[in-house]
C-alpha cells in the first residue's frame, strides 16, 4: 500500500493528500484534508478544499 501523496498545500495553511485505499478487489481514491491537526477523508478534492476553508473560518470566528 502506498503512502499518502501531497497534492495541495495553500500558503495560509492546511494540506491535501491523495490516498489509495484497497478494499476487497478494488482500489478507492480518497483525499485527506488536514488543518491544524484535524483531518478528514473525502471522495473528491473539492470537498477536501471546502473542509479546509471551513476549518479556517471557524478558527477566525473563535479568535474574535
């Protein structure tokens, strides 16, 4: 099984990795979105980008 591959790292923080998961006879491509230690699997890269953006917004609200 291959390690996650970094595919996106915005300048203001966060990362998105591509990861192949083997399940039975199939391989599933998933994206891992991480920001400040909070990570989540997503089926496509757009959902992972939205996840990071939402976490950044929540952090800004908590600072106020």
